[in-house]
C-alpha cells in the first residue's frame, strides 16, 4: 500500500510539473507560464469553444489551455468568412483611431475623415490617392510607410516632408511626376524627425504593406475603391 501511495504521489507531482497551467488561475497566467517567450497584449475567448485568442504584436495566435497548445493559422467559417482577418482589421482599426493626427500630413477639409498609411512609390497607393484626391468631401491624415526594400520610396517621402507646400509635393509624387525627376535627398532636421515619427507609428501598427485606410471609422485594406465608395457615398 505504501508503495502504491508513493507511486501515485510521484505521478501527481510529475503531472503538475508537466502542466504548469494547472497552477494558474487564468488563461493569461497559464499562457505566460507555458510560453514565456511569446509576448502578448491581450487574451480573450476565441470564436471556437476551448480556444483563446492571443494578440502578440501584429499577429493573432490561438491558445488551448490544458494540453498547452499554440495554434498559428486562420479560422474560416463554412460560408468563407475569415474570422481571424476580421478580428485583425478590428484591432488595426482600434490602433488607427488612436493615432496622433497632428503628426500626419493633412489634406482637405471635408466632413469624412480618412486616416491613410501610404507609400508614394506604391501603385495601389496611387490608385487610391487618385480616387480620394477627386473628392472634396474628405479630410485626409496621411502617414508614410516607405517600403524598406525600395530605395526610391524614402527620398520621395523626404522630398514631400521638406517641401514648402507638402500637399502639392504629395500630389506630384502620387501622380508619378517625381518618378523621372532628379532631386537631392532632403536632410532637414524637421523632415527627419517627421519621418522618424511616421516610422514609429507604422511600426507600432505592425504595417507590412500599403495602402491602409481608416475611413469614417471603418478599416479598408488595399485600394478597395468599391468599398471606399460605399463608405463615403456619392461624390458631391
């Protein structure tokens, strides 16, 4: 009997050591114990029973307490709704709403508010910009994300930020007028500081591609002109 009790006690101890979540009172605590190398900002129940959504930087993971599994992937419904993507856009929208708009390039004074993450060398950014530039009912707050692998993008952003008329310089860049233009890279301190702020902001957002918009509180990824028209309504 004593031997059985000793064996049973040993098995219980091993089980508890192997499953640190059993010691934890909440999913946050158990996740932190089991996966100390994965930083996270929030954990909440996922759309699937037994799963928890973990927001880690710009990524969404799924966590299963007990067996201590982390699942990396997307949740799709049978009608082809991507629940992970929808939730990602919701999180991005919350971040976009909190941006310091006084640090952006402001264009226009219309009733519809547009927060814009863009790259002057991006084809789809130019397409979306042409659509917005043709409207008089928008106020645009523009943050720049020059694609790191494109050496031509950042000089154009610097040119825009250094220009006495940044709005006109922006239109020059977005309409392709700077593509064949030779200009010196601006080294002004104010422009450098502004570009640094934009880098920090887009880094915090987890931006990896452009364009990205928040139009009247709704996130639009890419140059989705039909969706933009739907949000903004008929052109005045």
